[in-house]
């Protein structure tokens, strides 16, 4: 297959320098990274401990070595979900989001051929989130934003988010939905189910709300990617379409019969199964699937490039997924 620049669209970063800046701005929600050994650290955000936080998450030299080993030419950097800080006062999160986005731009400036970036936003203040998205793209050169699957009591179709969706469509922003504070957490405490089931579940709820809330119809040029292979979305979207036929509730904001809900979204490749990924590509098309690793977390697919190259699909489709489609989507132009 022809050479294509491989672009990993799903990665997270939080350096020690960024953590120090966040501690200064938000001393009541201190962010600390304490190395445990050469491979990982403990990440503490306001007393909530996350472990392991692999070294590549905060050490850029290690990150670059890992990228080289995996055959990743470019990473799209995004914030860690632990530092979204949606549960804090909006005025504070406006500041902490800007700090993280400024730092993202700094990393990109230092390694312009290896990194792109997408912003984090103060989602509990949607108009401020829209302003920060505009600043991040127009002033910092970021390509869009990674946002949580909900903001506590509000799903992403809540009318308050209208300014953000309008701005994202206007700017041609690449919007990445990532699960956070997952539904059903009280029943998912055992067996790491909060991640294994909770993460894909919450992404699915976000996708369904965006569609049935009418957001996707009102903003047909929105570019929205769903984390971890879209949760359950690609495989249950036909059920949603059937539900529209037989029930009045899904029709509230969607007047026309949905015909291809799954095809309205983009998906990363993080499914941990070649057969499942091949099935998703067959369902939605290679132009809706982008390379992703979830670097550096423990549920990551660090072999994402080799995984895609091993698939039983055409070389053209492989090139599209490995980076060809991402190049266009991250251009900042409308879809």
C-alpha cells in the first residue's frame, strides 16, 4: 500500500508543567502526578486518585519514542478526562481549560510534525465553551475539541449547548465525544465495569441524544467522532431507526424517518478485535473510521497501526483509516 501519514486521533496528555500551572490556578482542586516507577505514575485530581497513569502521558520524550515504535507519525493531543473539571465553578474551568489548551499549542509548536491538538472546553458554561473553541482554533491552531459525553445533569442535546454546536459547525471543528462520569456507575463498581461497560454505554447515550435531540439535523455539517468504536452506536443504530417507526417519543425532534444514523458519526478504531473492527468498517464505511489508540491509558491499543494494516480490507481503505480521512477532517474546513 502507498505511504500515508499515520494520524492517531485519540490520545491524551498532561505534563508535569501543565499540572503545576493547574495547581496554581486551582489550588482547591490540586492536580499532581507522582511517579511510581519508570513506567507509570499516580494522577491525583482534587483527591481523586487514578492509577496507573503511564509515563508517556506526561513525558513527551517517552511519548515520541512510543510513537516511533508503534509507527504513528502524528498524534492528535487532547486533555485527560480527569482534568475536564466540569464539576467546578464555570469561571475556574474557563481558566483551567485555557491553560491546558495553551499548553497543547506549546507542545505542537515544539514538535509541529508530530503533534496536532484538540481543545478542552468549560462545558458547564456553553457560551464560554463556544468562545474557547473559537480561541483555540483561531489563535492556537487547534483543530476542534474533545468534550465529555454529558455535563452532569445535562445531555449534549440540552438547549443550553446550542451556541457550542453552532460555533463548531461554523468553524469546521473536529468534535470528539469522550465518556466521563458514566451512567449506572453504582452498578459498575466491580470488575472494572465502569470502564469496560460504562465508557461505551455513556458514549452511546451521547450519540443517541445528539441524534434524537435534533442536533445532528440542525447542524448537518457537524463532524463528531465517538470514542472507543462508538460504544454500542454502530451496532444498535438500526434499532433506533425501528424505534422511530413504532414509537412517538423518538419523533419529537426528528420529523423524518432516520435511514442511516450510524453513518452520521465518525468512529475511532479502538475495538480490540480485528473481526469487530472489520464489521464496523463494513457497516459505516472506511471514510467514517479513524485511527485511534487511547494513548497512554491501560485500555489503549498501542499497536493501532499494525492492527489496521492486518485487517482484511483493501489497501485504499487502510490508507483512509490510517490517516487519509483524518487529514481532511482535521483541516478546519466544513465536512
